[in-house]
C-alpha cells in the first residue's frame, strides 16, 4: 500500500529511513531538512503519540505543499502543549479557535485563500478524537458535505486526555476512563455501537478518507501526501496511543499502535469517493490480549477478577474488522 | 441612488459595496433576506471575488468567518436570536482573537417560548463578548452603519455587530439612498489585516494564555473599545464628508435643548418615540430624546452630557435582564451616577409587541409626573400575569406558563367580546 | 511581532526556549554492541562491518573491511565452518544470514577485479620470519607486512597453503582461488621461500637477521592407531591420502576403502574416494550426533553415497578385509565393546584419527614448553622464548583454517607491539547484541538464498566445487538480510520516532546524536531501534 516496491531485507519498508534508498524513495521524516513543524520544547508528555503523529502528518503535508501550508487546530492536548504563552512550537502559520470548530475555521481559511487567488497555499485542520468525533462533528460533517478544500486530520487517542482522560465517542468498550471507571457489573466503557468517523466520512462521498497509525510512518506519509495531491474535503484518521491516558509505558507508544493494527482492532485502509480502495494487511496477527495487556486502562479485564467474556467480545470486534476490511491476506503479502 | 427597497435588500447592497471576500450564511429569520440577496449577487458574479458559503449552523458561520478573517479576507455574516446564541462561543472567540468580522444582527427575541419577532435580547446578551455593537434607527442608517462598521472594525482589528430591528427594519420597504461603488471605495480602504495566516510570515494565532498575561489581554481589548469611542465620531464625520449625510456616531439627541424629561432608546423605536415627543412638545411638554447608536463601546461621557441638564429620564428598552430589570438602563444610570437625576426603566416591545404612540404618550406623561415605578413593563397584561401567579401559588404543578397564558387570553377575549 | 496582538499571537518555533530535557530521569545513549557473528568468528572478522558495505553494493569497501582481519576471504568463504552463522541472531527470526557465502562472493569478486591490498604507510625496518605458509603463517605475514615490517616466509614444501592445499580437497577449495589469494599477499612484498624447511629456528633467525619469528608449521603427521594387521601396507593415514591427491598420481587405495574416524578429515577422505570411483565406508566408534564432523558434511557425504558404520571399531585388518566390533554407548555416552564382530571388505584402510606436530625445528630453544604434542604459548601467542611466537595447529586450539587465520592476526599484533617494546592490549569487548535487544518488526521476512548445488552425479564424480557461489543479485540480497545487530545502520528510526525532535541526524556515515536539552527520556528510540544500538541509562539526579 505504501507504494514501496523495493524490498530491503535488512530494513524492510518499515523503518523511518534507509541509507540504501534513493533520495526520492526516502520518507519525509528521514530527511535532515524535514520541516519539524512542531519544534522541540513542546510540553507533550513523554512518548506522546499525538505529538509524533502530528509532526509526521504535518511535515508530510509541508513537504507535499512545498511549505505552503496553514494549519487550523481544535482545542485539545495538541493545542495546549504546543502553544502555551509565550512560546509556540509551530513553524507554520497556525490558528487555534475553539474545540468544536476546526473544520469550519479551515473552511474559512480555504475560502480566503481561494478568493485571494493563493492557490498554492493549502489548509489542514487537525484535532483530537473529542474535537473530531464529538464536539467538532457538526462542523466536520458540514465541511465534508460542502467538499471544502481542507484536509482534516484526526489524532485519535480514544479519550479526552487534555481534561483528564474522560470518555469520548472514540473510547473503546471496557476501557477505563475518569468517566467510565472499572467498577460495577460492567466495568469500564460500555459496549455501545461504536462510531467510525472514517466510515461516516466515506458516507459523505468525499474524495479521500484514510486511516493510519504512528506505527507505520511510510503508510502515513503516503496517505498524507496523496491527500495533499487532491482537492476537496479529505479526512485522515491517525491512531495515536497516549501513555498517560492508556496507562502504558512511554516507550510502548509505537508498539501499541502496531498491535492495534496487527490485532485488527484498528483497521488501516483508504477510500476514495466512498469506496475502500486498499487496506493495510495484518502482517503478523496477534490475539487481542497482546494489545490489551500492556495498557492499564484494560487491566480490570485480567487478573483476579478477570472478565474473559469482555476480552472475547473485544476479540470479536477485532475479528469483525478483519472480515469486513479483509485485513488478513492468504499470501501474507504486505506493503 | 435613491431606491424604494426592503431593508434587508438595502443592507445587502451596502455590504456588497464594501467588497466582502467571504460571506457565510445560515438561515434564521429575520436576517435571511440579507444573505439571500448577497448569495444571488455572488452567484451572478455581481459581487466578485467573493466566496459565499452555506454553512451548517451559526456556530460554523462564525467559525468560517474566523478562519477567513484570520487568513486576511474581509469577512461577513448575519444572524439573529437563537442563531446568535448558537454561535456564542465563536462570537467571543472572534473578539478575543481580534478579528474584524462584520455581522448584521437582525434583532429578534430569544426563546423559549420561541418567538421570531423583534426585541434586543439577542445582541444585548453579547454585551460583554468584546464585539462592538451599533444600533440602526432606520434602514438608511443600517446601510450607512455597515459601511462605517467595516472601516471601524478593520481599523481596530475588532469585530462588530450592526444591529437592526428584525422585521421592523429588515422587512420594511423604505426609501434608501444606496451609495455608489466609487463613494464606498473612496471611504473604505482595502483590508490590511493586523495579523494574517501566511506561509511567508508564519505566526501562531490563538495561543493559550495563563494568569500571567490574561488580564493584560483583556484590558487591551477594553482599551481598543475605548479607542473606538474616539474613532466612531471621527468615522461618522468622514462619512458625512464622503456621502453628504449624518449617520452613525455614538449618540444622537432630538429636541433635547431645554428638555426636563429625556427618553433614552436604541434602534427603530426611536421613530415612534420622536413622533410621540413631537406631539408632546406641541402640547408644551419639555421632553427630548437621546438615541444611543453605539451600545458597545458604551459612550458614558456622551450619555452623561446629553442627560445632565434634564430632570429625569426614561430608558425605554426592548430587553429585560430577568431578575433585575433593564439592561441599557443600568449603563445609562452609571453614566449619570452622582448627578442625582431621576431615572426610570421601561421595558417594552418584548417578542415584537407593538409599542404604540398611545402607550408611549401615557408612559412619558407618567414619567414627567414621576409616577412611574423604577421598572415599568409597558402594556403588560396584568390580568393574565396575576392569574398565573395566583394559580402557581395554589398549585406547584400548574402547567406550562405560556399555554396557561394563551388560555387565559382566550378566556378573557371571549369574556370581553363574547 | 510588535504590532501583532499581545499574547494571543506568538512567534513560530519559540518553544525552543523550553528545555524539556529537565523532565528526564533516564537518558538514551548510542552504543555499539558486539554482534554475535563477530563474537563467534575465530578470525575476529568484523562481519557486521563488512556486510554494512556489501548491503549498499560497495563490494570493494566491504572486501577492504573484511581483509583488515582476514586476507583469505575466497578460501575462507569456502572452507570455514562459519560459527558466525550458528551465532547469527537472524537464525531466531527465520534462518541465519549466509555470511560465509557473501564472504566467498567478496573474495571471488576481489580476485575477478584484481583488488590489491593497500601498501603499508611506512616501513619499520624490522624483519620477521614466518615459518610455514599455511593459513596461520600467511595471515601473520600479511598482517605484519601491512604494519610495515619486512616479512619472509620459509615453507618446507613446494607450494603454499598448508592444510588448505594438502588437507582440503579441491572440490571444497579450488586451487586457483588459493593461489590467487596467496599471490596477493606476496604482492605486498612478502618473501616466500619454498622447500625451505627450518631445521633450527634460532639459527635461521640469526642467519637471516630476523627480529622476531612466527612459527606456524601446522600438524601434518597423521596419528596411527594400533590395529593388528597381517599386512600394514594397505593402512595409510588421511593426511597422506589428501596430500597425495594434490599430486599427479592419485593414491592407489583400491575399490573398497574403509575410512576410520568421525571428523571432518574422515568425511573429506571418504568423499574424495567416492570422486575417484571408490566405495568408501566410514567406520566410527560412536554415533552420528557424537561425531566431530559437521553434520552438513555428513549429510552431503551420505547423499553422495558414502556408507557410514556408526558404533564400530576396527579390531583386525587383513588383506582385503577387516573385522569390526560393534559398540554400544554406556549411560555416560561412551562406546563400550559388545563382543559382536563383523567382517567388511577393505582394499585399504585410511586412518583419519587426527594429526601430530613436527616439533623438530624447536630443538634446543630454551624456555619452550611442549604439552600434549603442541607448543604452549602465552596469551600474546609468544612461546617461552622471547621473540618466538607460534600459532595455528601447532598450538593448543581447535584446528581449523579460520582459527589459524585468527592466530596469525593476533600474533602479528603482538609481534608488532613486541618489536616496539610495547604490549598489545586488545580493546575491551562490547556487550553482546542479543536477540532480545532487537526490534525485529522492522526486518522483512526473507528466506535464505540457497546456494545452488551441483547435481548429485556431478558432485560424486569430479572435484569441481560442490557449492556454487552467489551472483551479485543474491549476494546483495543475502548481505541485506543482516540485522546489523548492535550496530547502527542508519535506518533513521530514532531520528523519526522521537516525539521531541531530540535526535540530530549527522549525515551519511556519521550516525546520530541526542539533543539532551529536549530529550524527555521516553525511550521510544530504544524500543524502536531495530538493531539494539541505543540503551537507556539512569540520569544522575
């Protein structure tokens, strides 16, 4: 999927860079002159997946737009840790307005650029899962429906982390949050119906929808760059583990993202005009426990008062993703 | 050019002459005709270059305007009532970010009960949002204030609401002088934003500010509105020079020279007030009028100067601070504090109730005689109100107030005329 | 910024003022761990180091790094039992990297392209005598020459190579390959005198004005076993058989040849006999899994039709037949006689029971210690007599070409130091790069390139090489299978995965540096380093 045809057996196509590749085939992140859109000194927690995902995505968008990029940011961790007065980490024109309006503000920026004939300058909007799947959902849907020339990137860490780890509509069932405590008969978050914003985005028929994780940089960059080559409303949903909110080790951020994909818990795919065009296959399928166990937010599913039925239920969700998106390949081909 | 034209249409034409670059529209009565007309002008390329965006909510409308203004485009939207409340978070944000957005508020009551008719509750609820608010008395003034508003907003990098009474002005066909493009171009320079999202000079707009600087930021916003107090009369004077008529300014008095009783009001009701005052003057009453055009910033000095020589004043306002009384009145009283002037508050016209000359006549006479209560509810149906209050006293579960009142009204009507 | 709104609008990138490094309780540090292949290599090759260059297709640079330790890659790439591959971490992932075949490819490439060794920067004026032109002597001569010493090899025989020529059959090491690699050493200015048996080392040193000597005469005397024989003329030793195969006249062993022993030499002899049209039977007193020969050699021999009688000893050898006694293993695993006998046809019996050293040249040298038939040396390879060093099969060690080459290098370094009146201190070994230090997600799954095998018939009837070499495509492929255990291969992962941009990329070949001003110590770089060349260390607080 990540359009990497050369296979380097030492490094595969999984590492960030590769001295063996030609300059054109290297990732943006491997470049000495990458834009580092979010500069050092930001106040994200140790091992923050969102800080990483945002730099991955925005650097790629910067590269693709020749640094002619404006970013709009919803309220949330990313905003707070990057721009506490008097210091900003952003190295590109950036605006934060509100929690729920990033998509609309981006529409406004795009409209201004269009009316001013600045066709080379592009717009990305970004927010966390709360700012995207909950409070910003209305503006997001409006932006999609109008097909405004905005790439919206959601950094999904599955809860409201900035406010102290409360449940969002992206929080997985059974997960412990401050508002879904692991107590009572059904500890943790409820088994609701879920809310796949990528699928909802697809239902708008917009030119491009993709999911990605911080564990597969090349795939992520490929998708951002592809999205940046297109016009109209585009949506990329990036899975970014949160050590603080998930109760995981700061060095496990990428590993957990990888496991989310390898278990089928987080399907990685892309879609154009409402149709899935490719999926990132599972390379080495893992049982759901491998993903759950390193995270304290799922700790109540194991141990003394274990809930194997809930684990089985989560496994069933992963299995359904695998079936639905065809995540397992018989030939075990991978990109 | 003089035109017999609907207020909304006239305002739309005035907006178009100001060359807005981004217009966001979301339907809510009674502002719809303005953006409808603008939409047509954009689509037919009479207004170009301009992006007309049909958004999915007022919150989005203001948010889009925030984005476009921050990216350096002259941005406009219009709303009213519930719509204004729905966008409140973004309204405050636009002011906090110092984005010179111009918004027409076609003033309308706020529910529940839902009501589409005029009063000033909506924009007055945004009194402290950091937006400037100018109130038009006539459609001509509405046209003129919009032209001045863009200049004022952009000069200060502050958003502004131009408030015009819903239906009373927006839907009224009156004779309006629509200026020419040359006239407006000669008055209103192109937008030179104080800050703009531009890859050539990257900045971060909308930082998180803690206790160490938040008060300063807020004070600076206040200071800007204080500057507006000087700028507004200046712009009105320039306007007169360019367009040949008086329009705008902070306040406007009428027959106030030797007035012992002053009537203070905002918006279109000033017309009825002036008519009433004319009649009373003919009858020998020493009564005058103070119209407030600039509600925010509030011109304390000008209001004080206009009232200091009278003996009493009535603030006639189309808004109610529930649990307190008047809203404008509070500001006016502050303006005259220490003068010992007697002030009365008259709440009138809520939810579009007609304010008749007869009622005003009665009110002003009582004021002159200082027989008024501190807060008077003009033309309130006391019979209905008292009935409901009695009912509630007897039974906690007395049912929905609005329905009870309608029922009572029906009953009383049939009793009177049946 | 002066005219921009206060506080709400900020300058870009100003967060650099916030030094988040102060959050850290542990810091990442780059380190080189010792790859298990390097650690296992008796010749001390920097395998990971030369594979690094081979991966980028720079074969000459790869070869140059390789020959810093071993001047005989084409030979070694054929005859080494590659303990490196046994140790290779990739073996735990799929199958180990074919290091040996890449080495051979590089060796062959060097011969094909005529690559020469770099001449020493300066000469020292010191003269060193090397006795014996086997792998150990050649290696020592090579290293000493590159250090600038004047080296003369005195070889008792008519040809160079020692056991590489006289102990290893042609089908495993073609002689043109060996000749080319020897010649390249001589091209460095090393003098090689054939048919010059050193009878008295002290005398030879004195006569030639040598400042030091390295003895590497090998072990050429085949061990005999007491086998009651009616006629001992058909009992020969393996070394003689293999040596005679080098000459024009092939040894007359007859059709039925019994090879007695279970080591690699026994296998070599048996396979050679098969190629000469004979019917070899190996007789070995223990079982296959106890046999010292490498299992893959046994397997190849069996495939070629070599018969093996396990758990058998020769009790009697008569003309045309031998008597063997069946053995059985006791509980300790030692073979014990059973009293069951069997007769086998045997035109000749080849004893492959090991070799002894000819120590005659050392007679009269004071301070020398000989134990179990081999010369004792100190850790610096020096014998009890100052200035005389020894290595290879004549000192206590495993007797392989690779060990011998390693001895040559080691001795050369110590001789060099000794000549300067110093002592050579090898650098402390880095900690081993273990499999658990790796993050293998980042390596693609690739299968080992199977070296093309000659077909069975061809292998059985000629002395052509059994194993074909890699061509460039699959050599590159194979090289790129290296996991670069413990040594940065510039994959940029640390540079990429740092959420704080706290890694500086220094450019090709220069690696990376941490910006400790900003590193928060999350440890992502360590976790996501594929090869385990970063570790966390506690911060002094």
